[in-house]
């Protein structure tokens, strides 16, 4: 689907303290980002961070930069009282394997279907 961000919604979430954007930079240059939504589980009342985006430029995926960036995000979320982090990964890349190496577990499979709109 075509990218069509709702910047007003991002702003509302951020102002309410429920949206965080972390960035990875080197010499001021943006190399990656991780955005999460914060919410409480209605089942356990646990503070949960749900990943909206996690992206690193290919050059930032080498060495330890990616591992350190994820650790930084985790530490910041832990300081806020987050107990669970939920991340989705596409099946066409290696992000899932990388995150499993960092201790993330495969706990569910997600399915998606795009419904076509009738042209009436």
C-alpha cells in the first residue's frame, strides 16, 4: 500500500507520552530509527512497547551498531517501566533472526489480507 503517514496522529500520540522515536546517528547523519507506541495491557496492566518501525541503513547493520542501538532502545524503555516489547518483522528479510539472537522469541504468526475496494 502507498505510504500515507498521519502526522497529526503521530503528534497526538507523542504529546500524550505514548509514542517514542529513537534515532541512530553518526556525525549528525541519520542511520536508522526505531519508533514505538506505549500502552498498558488490558489483560495484565503491564506496560508494553509495540514497535511501529525499526530500520537501519545497510551500512549501520554491520559491526555492533545494530546490536548497540537495540540495547539502547531496550534500556530506555526499561527505565520507563516497559516490561514487554512487541516487534513485527517481515518474512522476506533477516531481521527476525537478528532479533532472536538478541533474546527475542517467536511467539505468534501474523497474517494479513488487503481487502479490495469496490469501485461503485
